[in-house]
């Protein structure tokens, strides 16, 4: 039996992206025989949000350092402090690090940078450590690998709206107000998804009183199905953007943080998304113009539909899982026979 501990940081201010990508990798790794998945968080609430429905075990963070001989630890913390890296390294046989932007130094045996931005390789102290980065290693829910992308719909019937697990910039309320002011056809339905850490649910419901073409879903289990039912999307960056590309959804992207802002430029250059002018400092006027462009220009939507699918691989979780197990076994075998 191989035990794999996932240790990450997420929350209302930080967002839940790290949680969701760790969940995607954990699901894929659990498909292997004799794998035991353990999720370690400071608050059990985070475990309940993302992992409660799976046959995974929860472990308080403090107990990681009281246990020795763990097989694999996966840590998803940006610029993880060296002191913490060394403590984790001493408590496992194989240390996996996930970090989008960190330059190092790192002591990881396996380093993963799961985004399409071309950055210089990080500084690695572990000389035999493996480095994987780029669009082929994006950690999507394994379900995306099996979904057949729907044919392009010339007419818009449903619009998907979501800004992550917490929406720290309040885009959900802001975008819905803009859509109401635009007085879009009642024939178009809006699927509004809010995450478990979204704090303005009551305010949003009041805004949409008597607007039956809007339907709010809070942390739905069938979010992929809801996403796929729609023809276009208005979303934040990060994993919502990756998922939109995987499903072939023409999208407007409003970024929540600097990293998403920089990353969205890559997708814009590939004509894969509509990126709202002035990024995180954009105005309601610019958001309104972007929405009109998406809804009224069928030729632009089709171009986005074609190009966004070329931007990422839908099998990143499967690829990363196989490489982790392969390199772990190689290291273990080399120690046995040395």
C-alpha cells in the first residue's frame, strides 16, 4: 500500500484553486491499485468542501510531522519556505511540489508547474529531481478527459457565470447587475455558480428576485455538467479558464489576481478568449462592451470555440499521475538495490 498525503493552502482570500487541482490529481492517483489518499488541511472544513464524497482520509496538518515513513507527500504552496520543505522531505520517501510561479530553491523530488506560461526552470537542490511544466500538465478533473466537446451552437441559449470558490473581487454581483442593465433577451438563460466561500449569496438572491432567467447554484456537485450545458461563459482566470478551454466554451475572462492577469494574456494572444480591457482595474463600461462583443459577434465566438481547445491538454491529471508513480517506484527500487 502506497500512502499519498496532499498538503495545500486555500481559503476565502487565497481562493480554492489549489484545493481543486489537488483533488483532480488525488482522484487520478486513486485509480491505481494499493493507493491510500490522505488530505491534510488546517481546517477540516476544506476537506469537507472538496473531498468528503471520496474514500479519502483527513489528517490535521500538525500530525504530518509526527508520522515518519510516509511514502509520498504532495505539497501545493506557492514559494513554500525552505524550512517547511525540509520538514516534509524528512517525513516521506518522495516529495512532490506544485508551484505556478516559485523560482526556488526547492528540495522536491518531483516539481510541477501546471500552467502554460513559459518560465525559466526553478532552482533545484535535489539534483535528480524531475521538472514538468506547461499546458500538458494542467490538473483538470479526470472527467474532462472523457467529455465530448459539443458542436458550436450558432445561437446562444445559456450563459455560464462563475468566479471561483470565493470571488474575492466581487465580480459575480457586478456582472449580474451589468447583464440586468443590458436587458438581454428573456430567451437566454443564465447559470450562475457560486463557490462554498462566496459571502454575498443573500445579496445576489435579492438582486435576482423576479428574474426567472437567472438560476443560482451554490457549490454544485454537477458543475461540469452545468458548464457543458452552456454556449458561452463569463468567468475568472485560473482553472475556470482551463475548464472553459477543455469544453470549447467561448469566454470572457475577468481575472482575480496578478498571476491570472498575466496568464490570460497568453490565451488572448492565441485568440482563445476575450480579455476585458485594463484587466483587474477594468470598468463596468469595458465589461459591458466585452459582453456585447461575445453575444453579438458569432464569427468571434466561433474563432474562440476553435482556438481555445488548442490551448490545453484534457489529460494532464492522468499524465502527471503516471509520472509521479513511475518516478517514485524508480527511486524506491534504486534504494533497494543500491
